[in-house]
């Protein structure tokens, strides 16, 4: 398939589309077949879909919420699904499972949308109640327009997708002079060893055949760094991720071998947390900058085995992260840090100097993302990289063995010190799509010290401080 | 509006007997069951006759004496152009008069042959607003019942939707034939086609469909018809049709009608055929233990006739199918945005109480009959195929009666008893058919005193009917109501006239004194030569024509341009819709089609269940 065709047909290049979330409350009645009385029913649902709801199409959505039936049930753990198709199928179907008196029940009904009675047909939900597939009662729920319309409309949100697997799909669409990277770094807490799996697609700028290659490296606590390259292999587009010979990256799975089997690995990945865009999100969606970096999940857990030279490292819930890079090539100089700060907090830094004329003379642009208590700081990545037209931007000093990043916003400031001891650092040669070379010095057993301060009552006070002893993942690249 | 004057004039009520006085009320009942167009036609004709009386005498019919009424009618009858107008009035009046005259001798008693097997019935008013099923079958006639049974036996959760009501055999025994007539037929039995000439086209509407009111005659599909369907139209199920016909015959317990209850009408036909050396025999019927009640067309009062609600639907219900009665399907629900193209999602059924109910099902089997199926598909947005509703064959039919010296009492015995197949190769099938008085397609000649005498002397009449294999000249129009246009082909008009001649020949050979031709201008002939002259001098459009067995309006075949359904009965252009009724037949079956429709439905649904199981 040609590049032009794929770019037209695929939206998978932008897998991180938005979803839809809204809340809905309906009130009504239920008459059980074996009863003569009518019970009052209240249904409170939070509905979420993986895509922006389309009025002209059909949207499948999940529903969670609470079902209350007078004198019988109050289940806050109700779950179900919705088929929202008001115009295409003229139907909005609800299937909600809940428990009443120990009995597992399913409410199945749909609004039949009619142009002749738009309001009534969009607000009245006749339903049948089933137990084990057998109907046991019928009823009608109504959306109370007078009291619930405004809350319903105000509840609509269109959050970005949180499916890490979607980011594993290749971005490359056949253009020459591109490089795309899937890399994973892991720390084994049991042995203190670090792992680095680097998978790279290079499409040379001269238009020659793209190739897939990469390397695996292990940073044992008690020995020298061991690494081996794999590939280059002919690039065959794998819809779900990366493939070079027997080395594959799929959503939730990393496997392969290198150095004729001396290193081989089979690791399952459990993503945790929302995606973390180190560069501004728009850079990833619209590749205008020379390259962009992001993490499908800010932190992940790894299970599996990594064998090198007869030694097997068994991972069980090992912390780490996978990241993605897509762009024209490596920076002129760069530094990178991934620090799992514990308790769900993560610090990700990329400081880079572009190779492009005019930009290469500038100091490093620092992209710093601190995810703490589920919130990202600075609020926008551009703030750290560019400041206010350069003023107040974050600064980096990328000399080894200890490199630093400092920066401040209005009420916070941060200082990061990363130390990459030479004996725990691996030096590798990178090749750009244009044939240029760079040297990277990488350590998955780096040390880091992070100091976060907040201005309060006339002075800087420590808000948080982290010291990572051999568990930080860092890299510095030079030419 | 009372029709006392009109009735008194037409049947010459001289006040000597009681029953004519009850006819106007009975007529009102009949008219109220008719569709608006037919009722308006009758009222206009009645008004015209009254206006004629007013112009001629200064008074309306109701204010005239018996003699004056007779004089007015004689004046009308003297104008041949007005005879069709009189016939339009006579049909419902004769229907009412025949019933009242019969009831005058006490209502006919029906004795149950056997109790009705149980059915799982729910009226639409009690059905939940939202439900789901594996398959919905629309219609419970010959096709729908078999489809429901096949699918239910394959383990699917099946719901059958029937527009009509359920009538038990016991309820038939309790009520007069005419009371049942207006309930069991669509439009009160007054469905007619628009065109040249107009045809009366009665179709049933009840649990059991038209099988409830047909004559029980069960012909296997002729081999030459099957061969044509397979070779010319690419309708592959015809290749293995024998197996399905055998199964249908077994289910309906089809057997040759024994002679003991055949009745004099049938014996006359046999005697005539024997004298002429023609091929004729008692018909094969689905009525073991038939007692010759002669009420097949208003529901068998003894339960002998194995209509599908007594033979097929009980098996379907035993396998789990449920029947919803009084449920008219408003539309088939279609999901237009399914991967692979539009797909049926279920049905919406009209209901007065709350606007209707929906049943979601991935498979919808349409078996609403050849007149309703195209309309339903159009209402559902599935009427895109240019040939949908076209290709309508209707078996145009006419009848003649023969007057014999001895009483025949045609309404005592089997309603449709003997088949004369001498001319079947020429597309003419003669069947000895008698009905309860007034319900047949034969219209007694004359008006006033003459008509009254015919009524009183009806016991000496034997009636024969002939249906012809027609070219598909009809088309179902519109989305609602029953709008059918039919143009009688020139070849078929010739066949109808030949059929009249053949029936006259048969009656004369059996010893008839005279033959009532059904042709208004020359209603009686006393010899075959005279009949030949009459037939030679008339056209088929002057005959009293009716039609039965509409087929072919959503025909299946290999050509996507020509046939709305593929050879497996799947409606083209949408997934999940099967056609399993008479409308799926590629052309006229040339015989009474119950077995053919059942076998076709069986073939289509069996193929579907195999496809489901192989997934």
C-alpha cells in the first residue's frame, strides 16, 4: 500500500483520539410479573465511550452506576453497555446488569427514536427485566427533562483516549528520512538490575529501503553492562507494533532474542496511568518538530524473563516504562531521564538541541514532566521548554557524569541532578536517517536527586524530595 | 343507511317468509367489514339504483310496492350496460341472503373431530414493549408456520407475529359461516384488484393465514414447474423439492379424499368426466376424517382440515416458538451502518395502547403473504429492488353451475372435492367446488323475482370452478392497505373462456338440464352448441372472475436484476431478511399452492439454519 493511500485511510496514526463521558439519571417504574404493585426505579449512570459520540453513526459505550428499586434493590455497582445510535439505527439501547436481593438481573431496553415524536422518543425508555435470560418484569424509565437536562448536558466530557496499546502502532507512513523508536527501560527491584530494549525503524533520507533494528542491554548490579544488537531486518509493517525478525513489540508484550540467542526475552507489560506527553501533545499528533517523545503509559509493570549468557532475570511486577519517539532523527545533543518516584509519581525529562540550522546554536530545550498525585507539572510542556518567549525557560547542563536540570514556574521550582557513573553506563553509536552518527551514553542504573520546592510565605520551602539510588533511567547523547 | 328497499327489490321480498327481513341487518354487518373503497362502491351503486327508482316513480325503492320494485329492476336489467352495476350489488346481498336462508333451517351443527393441539399465544396488548429473540417470523400462514417450526427446532428463540386473531375449531362450530367470513378474511373478504377486469382476491387473516380458509386441496408442485424454476430462473431449492413436499404432506396428513363424504357436487363432476373419458379423481386433501361440512372457506368446524395452526404451529410452539396475535408489523428495523452493509435488527409492531412494541432479532423471516410482503418491505425502506411487488400471479378463476333434475344440495359434502386434470397441460385446472350459499364466486343470474327463484332452487345446482395458470400480470402497489393492479393477459383470457366451455361440457355430460354461465347477458344455456356460441361471442372480461393464490411478488432467483431475493430466499440489499411465503415463488405454481409454499419455506429456512450452525 502506498504511503499516500495509508495516510488517507488510516486514523491510527492518531490513536489517541478523544472519548465521551456523560452522566444520565432516569426515573420510572417497574412491575414484576409475579407482583401486582408497581415499584419506583431510579437509574444513575455514568456512560463512557472510547470515541467522540457521533450523532450520525453508532457509538458503543460502557455504563457504570447505581440502580435503585424501591423496597428491593440499591446496587451502586451496576454495570452495562449502551448502543447509542439516535439517527443511524434510531435506537439508544441500554443493557445494565445489577444485583437485587442477591439475584443477578439485567435491565434491557431501548429508546426508539422517532422524528414524529422526537422528545418523547428520546426520553422514554421502556425496558424488560431479565434473570438468566428469562423476562421477569417490565417497566418504563423517563428522563426528567425539567430537572435533569442541564446537569445532563453539563456532564458531557470528551477526554482523550487512555488506551496505551493504541500508541504502539507504527506512525511511519513511508516518508524517507524518518526514524521511529519503541524503547522500554525496566528496573528489577529484586536484583537491582536494569534493562533496556531499544527497537528502531529507520527510513533513510536517500529513499533506500527502510530497515528495522535495535539492541537489548542489561545492567547487572554485580557485573559489566551486557548488550547486543539485532537486525537490521527488512521492515514489514506490523499493524500492532514493531517487528524485526523474531523481535516483536506488541501491546502488552515484548519478545525476541539477539546475539544468536545469547540474549532473549519474553516480557509482559502492564501499563499503568494515563499517557504522558513529554513534548506538547500536538507535536505527537502533528509531527512539526524534528522529533517528538511520549510515554503510552507514564509507568508500567513488567513480568517475564530476560536471559543473558545463561543467566535468567525473572521479572515480577518490575517498574519501568515504554516510550515512543517519532521524527527526523536524533538531536544534536540531548539528555533524557525517566525516574519512577514511587507512589505513582513519575518524572520524565528530555533536554535537546536540534540539528537544524539556526536552532543548533540555542541552549537545550528542556521538556520536563512531573506527574505527581495524578497531575502534571508544569501544566503545559511548552512552559518548561520555551518559557515566556525564552524568559523563565528551564535550563539544563548536560555534561557527564552528573547533569542537571533546573527550572521554576510562578510558585514552584525544581532541581534535578542525574549521575551516570561510567561503570554503569553503556556507550552506543546511533545512526540518523541522513547517515549522521551520534554517541549516546545510557544507564538504566543511574542515580538521581530531585528537589521540588514551593514558594510560600516569603520563602522557598521543600515540597518533595526524591533520591533514586541506581533506579533512574538516563541517557546523554553527543556528536 | 338502511338497505331495506334495495334488498327487498333484489330478492323480491313479498313478505311471505321471515328470513328476507333479516337480510338488511346482515348486509350492514358485511358492509362494515369491507374496505372503505369497496363499501363506497356499493353505496354509490345502491344510491344510483335508488336515484333511478326516484326518477322513474317519484319514490325511492323502500317506498315502492313489491310489484313496483320488480318493475324498476326490470327496467334496469333491460339495459345490458347496467348489468355489472346490478352484479356489484348482488354479491353482498346474496352473501347475506344465503346465510339468512340457511339459518332459517337452523344453524349447521359442527362436531369436533379432535381437540385443537395447544399453542403458545399472547395477544399484542400483553406483549412487553421491549423484547429480543433469535428470529422473528412475520405471518403465521403456510410459509410462516413452517419457517417458525424449522427455526425453533434448530434451537432458535422464535417469535411469530400474526396480524389476525386466533380462532379455535370450537369457536367455528358455534358461529354462523358469514360471521366467521368477515373476521377471517382481510378486508372482510372483499379484497379486489384494480385493472382490467377487476378480480375478487380473498386472502385469510388469522393464526394459520389463508390455510385456515382454503379448501384443503393439496397438490404437489408439478415437475415441469419445478424444472422451469430451476433451469430458467436459477431457483436452486427446486432441485431438492421432493423431499420438502414429502415432509409437508406428512405433516398435513395429506390423502385422497374418500368417496363417502364427497357429496353430490363431486359425484356430478366424476360422472361427467367419466362420460367424456376425461382424467378426474377425488382431490388429495389435508382433511383426515372430513365430514363434508362444506365450510372450509370459513374455518373447518370439525377440526378435520389440518390447517397449519392445527398441524405445524403446535410443533413450532412445542419447540419453543411463541405466537403474538393481533400484531401488525409496522416496519422491519434495519441497522444501516453495520459492517458489511445494512442488516435487519428486528421489527416494530403497531399497538394502540402505547404506540407499539419492538422485538430485536438478527433474523427476520417475512411471510406476510404475496400482497403484504412487498408493502411491508417498502414501509421498512427495503423496497429498493425495481421488481419488488411485480411478477404477481393470481390464478384467475371463474365458475359455472349446472341445473339438474334431481337435487344436488352442493353444500352438503366436501367443499372442493374433485379435480379434473384433462386440460391441466393447457393451463386449466377444473375443480368441483361448492360453498355455503352465497359465499362462492358464482353469482346467480337475474334480479328480483328471477333471482329469488334461483335462490329457492339453488339445491338443484352443481358448481364447478376452474383456475388457470396465468402470466404474471399483476403488481402490488403502495405501502399500506391492499392495492393490487392486475392486467389479464390475452392468452389467459382465452384460457378462461375455454375453461367455461370445458366446465359446461362436463356438466352437460353429467346430465345437466341447463348451464348457468355466469355471463350477465346470456346467463343460461341449454346445450353445448348454445354454450359454444355464447362463449365465442363474449370476452373474458364479461365473466365473473375471482382470483386465488397470489404469488411471486418478492420472487427468488439467480438474476440480481430480475429477482428481489436470491435463490436461498434472502432479500437482496440487506442481511438477515428471509422471504418465506408465496411471494418468493418465481412464477405461477399452476396448482393450489399450500404444499409448494410450505416446501419453499422449509427449504429456505433449513438452508438458513445450516448457515447459522456452521458459524
